[in-house]
């Protein structure tokens, strides 16, 4: 984790979901007709993005939040004792909005936390897919995810997905539920180092809780007797 939360991982995560959905679209199209594929594009993409979410935190609150995350990050890197990091959905969304604004990102991402689930809304242009029929269109979706950290491995699994307010067909979801979308980040050295220092990640009381591994005090060197 860093002082300013980056959205690259989030876009990569959602890109993986969209790629999985598009693969299934193309698979169906291979057995169907051009008209059927066109129907899928109209059914599951839109001509306009979702409205940008409203940031609930002030500039001063965001600065304080970044400092809190930076302090947590430095503590675990330097093997110092530190309390678990607790983030509300408003805090996470404020950091994402700030980073997206500074990078002029076309993606819009908004989180909410409920019980032990993560709920997300996303609006992402599909121009980059290379599919001509998707040019100028947007993937506007929402989903519910389970997030956990087990034996040093982050798991992000899709529970449900809806596009344009309609659930994806179950034959799509069977394939998507089998994937751990956190695997897309395993080649990131900084990400792996951060995960290695964590004991648990969970959603509790409508907050994201990041728990560091227990601090192990280093034994003091023994003084040699004269």
C-alpha cells in the first residue's frame, strides 16, 4: 500500500472481468450469427458512461487519509508495530476519484461495503477491446464480490454481476465465478511484497479492514562478559 492509492490494479481487475465476458460473447458468436452478436452488444453495453460518483470527503480529509495509509505502509515495511487499517467505502471512493482525476482515467469505479461482501459499480469504455462493434460504447456494470486473504494469497471472487441493471445469464456466471481475479496482480512485485506483510483482509461492519502480521520483537544482542 502507498500514500496515494493507485487505480491501476482496479482497472486491471475489471479489465479481467470484461475480458472474460467478451470471450464468452465471442464464443457464442462463433456458433451464432452476426445479428445475434449485435444483439449481445446492445444488450450488455451502453452508449454513455454511468454518472461520476460524488466524492464525500473534503480535500483536507483526503490528505489526512493519505497520511494515515502512508504511516501504515511505512510501519509494515519497516517491521514496526501498527494497528489494523480501517477504511470506509467513502474513503476508498475518495482516493479512487482523486487518482482518476489526476490521471484523466476514463474508468469510473465506485465501491460500497455490506456485511462481508464488496459491492462495486463500474463504467469503462470498450474501445480498447479492438472489436469494431464496441467502439464508442461502455460497459456499465455492477457486481458483488467476496474478498479474503488466505495463506498469503489474496482471493477476489465474483458472486454476481449485472450489466445495465440486468443480471448476466447463469451460463456466463458459472465460468466467471471459477476465476480468482486477484491473480492478475501476482506479477506485481510491490503488490506481492505488501500482501506478504498482511495477516488478513476482510470486510467487517461495513469497512475494509487490513490486518498486518503480528510484530515480532527482535531479541536484544547479548552483552559479552568481560
